[in-house]
């Protein structure tokens, strides 16, 4: 479960980098 959560967080960080304006 821990590993899955870390993977989701990594994917989310990538999304934030790809679409920074969307999260502002």
C-alpha cells in the first residue's frame, strides 16, 4: 500500500509540473 501511495504522489507531482497554472 505504501509503495502504491508513493507512486500516486509521484504521478501527481508530474501533473503539477505539467499543468502548474491549473493548480494555482
